[in-house]
């Protein structure tokens, strides 16, 4: 938590439809582990991961969900969704 400094625990679920590039699992794990000591709100983390993957992979679609343990008894599942629209293609 960026306010209290207390640790947050959770899982990141990523689903995507690739175009030309696929992500290597080891590289993805190392990238996700870089957030271990990153003090930020849940929504910001999920958005940052989604934006980075869209920029690097140029996927057809991407979906990132953060499944974090509840804070203050409130469960929260921030979600990032990207879908490329190819206008003019049938």
C-alpha cells in the first residue's frame, strides 16, 4: 500500500490474442516480480502492466485482471481491457 507501507498480496491474470509476437514466460515472470517492492495503487499497477504489454506485443486483444487480497474488508478486482480495431478489414 503506498499510503501505509503495508504489503499487498494478489495475483495478476493475463490473457491475450497475439498478432506477431508472443511473450516468453520467464521474461513475463521477471517483469511481474519487478512490482514486488513497487508502491502503487492496484489500479495503477494493472494499467501499467496492460499498457506495457500492448506497447511491446501489439496484440489483437489483451485482458489483465488484478486479484488482490481485500483492503479494509473490500474486495477489488481492477481490470484492463484492450482490443485493437482494424477498420476496413472484413
